[in-house]
C-alpha cells in the first residue's frame, strides 16, 4: 500500500459524530461522508412521538444512532464518552428564527448551552476531536442594505433570540479555541436550502405550495409574511462540502459561507411560479398585498401578518472570499438552479 493510500485509509477510519443528523444539513453531510468512503458515522437523534428520520431513511442502516438531546448534558457526555469521535459536527439547533421568540429559554438551552456541554466534555476527556459549530448570518442583524457584503470581520448586532443564542455559542467556541488550543471551527452560514429543508422555512413553504397547486391538492392562496425581505440563498449541498474542507485544514479559523448575491422573497416566488408556467402580478400594499396569476386572474399569494416577525432582517448578503481562497471552495449552484432543483424534487412527490 502506498503512503498516500495508507493515509486516506487511516482518514476514512475516523469517526464522525453529527448532532442534528435528522435535519437538512446533518442528513446531507452524512450522505456526503458515506460517498467519500467514511465508515463510522454516528448521529444524535431525539426521541419523538412521530417519525423524524425521513431525511436519513435511505442511509439508516449505514449509521449508528444514539438517542440524545443537547439540553440533556448527561446524554451528550455519555455519547461522546462512548464514541470518542475524531470529528464532532454540531448542527443540532432550534433553528427557526420566529419560533425563537416563543421559545426563548429553550433556544438558548439548545443553541448555546448545547455546544458548551460538547466543548466541556471533549476538554475534560482530553480528546483531540475536531469540532464544527454551525453559526449563522442571523448573527449580523440589520448591518447591510445590500451594498456592503458581510464578512468574518463585520460587526454583529443580532435582532433575534436565535441570532443572539448563536453569537454567544460562537464566542464560547472562539474562547475555547484560544484558551485551550482545541480545534474548533465556526462557519457563518448564510441561508441554504434543498429538498430536505423543513416546510416551515419560506423557500420550502413556497415550493411545497406550488407542487400542491399544480397537482390540484390545494386551491387556496399561499399565506406568507414579509415578502420584501432579502436573503443570500445558496444550496445546502455546496455548503456542507465547505464544512468538510474546514475540518481538513491544519489550523482552525472561522469562515463565512455565502453566494454573494441577494434576492427578495418576492423574486423567489416569481421564479418558482414561472417554472410551472405561471406569471405572478403584484398589487396592493403591506397587509393587503396580493400575488395574482396573470393567466387566470386567480389570487395565489396573500399576506397574513401572523407570519410577520417581531423584528426581521431586511437584507443579508455575504462575502465568502476567505473560504474561496483558503479552502478552494466555491458556490456552484445559482439561485435559479436551486429553485429548479427544489421544485423538481417536490413535483415528484
Ligand atoms: P434543521 O433542518 O432545523 O435541523 C436541526 C436539527 O437539530 C434536527 O435534526 C433536529 O432534530 C435537531 N435538534 C433540534 N433541537 C435539538 C435538541 N435540543 N437536541 C438534539 N437535537 C436537536 O437545521 P439545518 O437547516 O439542517 O441547519 C443545521 C444547522 O445550521 C443549525 O444549527 C442551524 O441553526 C444552522 N444554520 C442553518 C442555516 C440554513 O440556512 N439552513 C443557516 C445558518 C445556520 P429533529 O429532527 O428531531 O427536530
Ligand atoms: O426561511 P426563513 O424562515 O429563514 P431565516 O429566518 O432567514 O432563517 C434561516 O436562515 C438563517 C441564516 O440567516 C438560519 F440561521 C436559520 O436557522 C434559518 O435556516 O425566512 C426568510 C425570510 C424572513 O425574512 C421571513 O420574515 O422570509 C420571510 N418570510 C416571509 N413569509 C417568511 C414567511 N418566513 C417563514 N419562515 N414563513 C413565512 O411564511
């Protein structure tokens, strides 16, 4: 066996522990690691009264799953003690921004204290585990109107409980890295989507509606909140690859992962409907704004203020130059391609 094949054989025997493996990113990362040839992939799943494994059903037999919860420090300690992983990827989170204002304490317990339990355990056990923390563009708050691209050095002023909980988590990670020399990477992920995205996030909510409308499963309009918010939307498949690369570097540091382009919720709607031959015409203002089908005059989009946020971010757009340079990572899916992929998948079901 050559030295490099021995090295890659050694690497592929390393153990990965993924929290949040049933979510969008966790399930995509688990699939990607299997494709790369890794054998030991462990995941943390929560006890649920209904099935929550839809995203990992196709690879269920190739994974080792542990019941655990980031709010239960003992369960996290025990899982890490039993697995002694080479990598921990912490995707588990109460990841819904609007819900974070209803579940403030729970959001902190999961998103902030959860990673703290992981770090404490790895440190106490003296493991040399490489740790990844999923940070978010929500940490910036309203720092740009679209002209300034947000990067690793931009000042952050989060406006949601979710954003604040994640900023505190990132600061804890930075402190552990500086104080104890641990390999800890946080990446500031801008919005990223796929067909595995939860249905309460705006992109998948729109896509699911269009698929149902086309398949004649609904005739009612789609109700949404802030149609003018702008987000930097990328593909979860591209973003998960960047996370793998960050963990293969010699030195840990934080990275922004973004496409560098921003689009409004309205633009997403227009493009997605266009793909099924419908042109949306907007009229009215604020709560009275509606989107009508040009071809039939039927109202397809309505605003329902119940989906408004107590405070929202108007615009997000990121600068991933550092990741492009140091990781040789690049975004490979355009906004239109992302919408096409999500819609094609939804129309199959
Ligand atoms: P997601 O689909 O909402 O998945 C969240 C995962 O966390 C699910 O597996 C969920 O389990 C699990 N989880 C929630 N609370 C938990 C708890 N208390 N203990 C253990 N597990 C728990 O999120 P995602 O889109 O994959 O995002 C992955 C990570 O990246 C999250 O940390 C998110 O905050 C962050 N992030 C995402 C984006 C994005 O655009 N997707 C952008 C920036 C940052 P159940 O399946 O049982 O609910
Ligand atoms: O799809 P969203 O819920 O994503 P949001 O709030 O940007 O959060 C996502 O991205 C973050 C990265 O910046 C992640 F950290 C976080 O975990 C999550 O993955 O909402 C996007 C925009 C918002 O401005 C919202 O007000 O869409 C607007 N919107 C309009 N109508 C709606 C709706 N959002 C949702 N969820 N549902 C609506 O009916």
